[in-house]
C-alpha cells in the first residue's frame, strides 16, 4: 500500500527557506540561490496566493540589495549576475 505524498503548507515551506537563509553557518552563492528562490516562489505562487509568500519576496529583495552592495551589477537573462 502506497502512502499519500506529503504536502507541506506553503507557510511551512517559506518558514524553512527563511530559517535556512538566516543560518549563519549556511554558505551559498547568491546568484545561484536567487535563481532557486525565484523558481520556488513562482511554483508556490501557482498553488495559492498565500500571505507568507511576501516573506520570500522580501528575502529575495534583501539578498539582491546585499549582493549589489558588494558586486557590480550585470543583467543576465533577467537574473542578477556579477562581472568577472
């Protein structure tokens, strides 16, 4: 007998993403992380208009602001990139 796939509430997904992003031991390349976060946000937006998605939007916005403080901006296919 197969069990039903686990379905997480959108607010729980967003909470876990934000918690990981604020973990001081977490390291990631913002450009790559941003791409993944935007894809997750897009997917979650198709499921429902959940108020917790604003937290994810703000996380992306803050990440962009921090990234732009430390690196020059280049738009690559609509995504943020850094000039090398």
